[in-house]
């Protein structure tokens, strides 16, 4: 596929709607700056409020409808994966996909100004046609995506309930528990019991909200702490694996490769700690 990056900022009137749902081979970032709209993603429709961003992966059916009697302002960015390729190299394709695509991200009012400034800079840069512009667009866009992922990882987790974005308190507690006790033998059933939820219901709810299963999320948090130990200490791989909650160094290695596409030992060498 040819490289693609297009950004547009426009307004929509109440009653406007796309003729039909559509798909495309590139990715899309949709940001509702002002107003409200209905957003079809795959087989579900959600009511979005201003300050909401969603990153849509390729080949996913979607459609926007503006039903409220108001002017709505939005930004659309259409881009190919090469515009986030450096993030893949640093964090791994699985991590980037599970932490960004198909997740609704709510930007609180106090965080919107720097995000909006970054988007305005991107818009301005697309009008500059020189040897630097494409590279500046790429690094600025990757910075924006990382900022959005950072915002999403804050304690307030936004989900969909009755087609409205709200804070889900049970999932918030679950994520906080994992962050605090990742090094212990945590199980899905254990956390479901703490929350007073049926394990099967909790498992489905966790994946629906976070876009990633409970075990995958737990491993991702453990690996994040392992990365720090690999870089900042001389602990051997087995010690790091056990200290971060993995049952064996082999399982740790397999989980690490799935995210980083390299072994813990190679990761340590690449990051400067060669022991």
C-alpha cells in the first residue's frame, strides 16, 4: 500500500450523516472537538460527546451520524501504519494495537489544549511542502498517539454503557489491583471475587472495555516492569521473570517476544545494558 497521511478539520450540521457505513485499507483517527454524534463501529453504535477520540484500524466498518440540532466540529486523520512504525519498534505491534485501536479515549477538558495544539501543528505542517515536512509529520503524529495512550492509561477508564461514555468503577479497581500486585500469582477469579462479580462476566467485561484479555493485560504490565529491570539492573533473566510474577523464564521469554519481537537478552543489549 502507498504511504498515506491526510488530516481534515471541518464542521457538520445536525441531521447530516454518511450515506452508508464504509471500510478502507488505511487507519483513521476520529476526534470530536465539539458537539455530539452517533458513531457506528463494527456492529455497535455509540453516542459520543465532545473530547472523544477513537482510532479505527483498517477494514473495520464505521459511520458517523450527527443527529443533534447543533454544529459539530471534528478532525479526521487517515494514515497508513508506516506513520507509527517507530512505535512498533519501541513497544511492539501487539502493544500499540491493543492500547490504541478500537478504544474510545476521552480527553478531559484540562488536557485538550496541548492535544489540540499538536493537531493544529500537524494541519499546518501538511501545507508545508519541503524535504522536512513528511518526517516532521511522522514524528509529531507518533508523539500524539503516545500522548493519547498515556491519557488512556490514567486511572479513569472510559467505557460504553447504554451507548454513553462513562467511567466503569469495577474495571478501574481491577486495573489498580493489577498495577499494585502484578508480581503476585494474580488470577481472574481472584479479582472477580474481590469485585463481587461472576468470573465469566468479569472476563467478558474486561476484554470489551480494554480491548485486550485479562491475561494479556496482566502480562503486558509485568513486561513493562521487567523492561525497567532489564535496563536498570544486572539481575539475571530468571530472577527478573520471577520478580515480575512470571512462573518461569521460558514463559517470560515467550510473552516478551510476543510484544517486543525480540528476546529479553537482546532487548537488554539494544537498550545499553550488555550484561
